[in-house]
C-alpha cells in the first residue's frame, strides 16, 4: 500500500522483527530499529537505521535510550514483543511528557495486576490468587476443588499457573495433582494461579486509536498453544457484537488510547464471556500472517498507524477493510511439537501435502537429535499453514494433524 509522506518525525520499533521492518519500510516514513546488538551487522548491511540495546537491563536505564532516540527526532516507540511493552511505555511517557503512559503499560505486563484491573472494571474472570511457593499452589488446588464439592484427589478439577510477565503460554502449566506441583522449580515463583475455565477459547486483535476500536479480528483457537485460524467460524462470529462490547469495555478499563490489544477470552455456549489475559504487542501463533493472508492488509502497518497519535481517522478508515465480510477465506496453522525424546526423521504424510487447504510447512530436522526439555507448553518445532473457504474443514484438519507424529 502506497502511503503519503506526511509524518516527518521518526518512529522507533522496539525489538527485532523482519516483518515489521519490511512493513514500515513501505510506509514512506523515517524509522529506527532498537534491538539486540547482534543484529547491527545485518542492519548496517541493509541500510537500516539501528540503535543497539539490551531490553533485559533495568528500566531505569531508559533515560539513556530516550536521549539516543530524542537525537533522532523520535515521536513514538512501538513495541514488537512482550519484553518491550514497558520500554515503549516509558519512552512514550518521556516523549509525550505524560508519566501515566508508563504506568498503564505496567498493567499490560503483569498478569496478576491485569486480572485485578479487569475484575474491578466489571469483566468476568475466573477465581485467581498469587502463589509464592508450592504450598500456596497446593492450598489453592485443594480449596478450588472443595468449592466445587470435589473431594476426590485422584480426579481433581485442574487449575492453571502462569508467570506474571511472560508472553503467551511461556511457563503456563496445568495442575491436576500434587506431582504436577513438584515439577515447578522454586525459581519460577511468584506465579498467578487461576481456576480452569470451560468454553471456546479465542483471542482478539483490536487496533485502537484515540480510544476507538478501528478494526477487530477474532482468532479461533482449536487447541491453546497448538492451532488457530482467522477469521473465526460462524459459530463464534455470531457473538461478535457481545465480543466487541467486551473489547470496548477492556479498552476503557485499561485506558488504552493508541496501539494494539491482544486479549484472550473464553466463551460459553450461551455467550457468557470470561476474560483470560491481555497483551499490547504483536500476537504469537502466526496471527498477523493469517490476518494479512485473508484481509490483504499488513497488520504490522496497522499497529504502527494506531500507535502514532498523529494518525488521522481518514487514514485509518482508508487503511482497514470491513471485518469478516471482506475476508477471502480462512487462514490457519498448526504448531508442531515432537512427541519423542530424540528425532531421527520427519514423517509428513502425502495426503497432507495433497490436501487443497495445505499451503506450506517449515518443519525441520534439528542439528541435535535430542528434543529440548519442554517447560509448560514448550517451544514448537515448525508450523503447518492452511488456507481454505470452510471453517469446519479447517478445524477438522487442525484437530486431525495435531494427533499425527510428524517427528519420529
């Protein structure tokens, strides 16, 4: 999409993403990438303005980075991944002379705080507490099941534990028995504990500017951490008015003015919506790729436009297409996890490659045959991409091949 050069000041991308860099490079606006020092040679070779920075240093170092960006006439910082959200908050609070911007970003980085904020705003949430040791987890598991009148320890209803500040499913564990608790390392505490929620899980990608939702995508999860597709099926999309209302409630609750929100929810068969968590960065699970494939616009560019307070409503109206009806089909993917401890070969069935919905895969034989130890939901070893017209067939494929052993 060709864009007029109307924004003279610099946009800072915080984090390294080739997709985001390629997207902003087409927008005819000056930009700088702030990322790990190891990417500097690549940036220099390709003419990318680059500021090396380690985001694992204390946020108190932000003034040093602010001075560097100020020299480059930077007007806005855009977070790419989870660990850059509070850095964007701090830098924008300095650039815009508004300390509250940083404080609001901290709400979007702490899963315990965000749960409380959502609860205070009237959103439905599960039961949750903070755990500081294994005994806290054991007590919560027991008390949750007592509340459910379930005294059978061998068949406890599960609870979930998550780190306060990790992205997505990183460090997420389902706890059903005492043995599961013993697998938690003491270094992982403190953790958020929450009750198990039944229902269809989904995420939203809400593009927000001046407190208004300009485009709302709904991503249907087939299995958390494994598979999803865009747009959602008619069964889930029927609840779009209620989902949009919940998103607008969330935007108001977290006082979000500009940017992207990536919340996760559960919805029951009767349309009751429960808040799970929310992030303010590019979603995982290849969701941006799905959006671009079905809608034809770059969500990376959409995020940049929405993060910029100077973007006009006219620009946003011209940029975003109509939700759902303008989608060209359904885009989905399956993230593949080895079920063996040592990999000897790939096992990709011909019927998968011959299916009309199959697009591509990026599974690989790793240099080391030993499979990395999986913590929580673990890291996937490649993905399979699908595209087709029918959401029922898409779900069927994702469920079918999630059971297949691609690594032997």
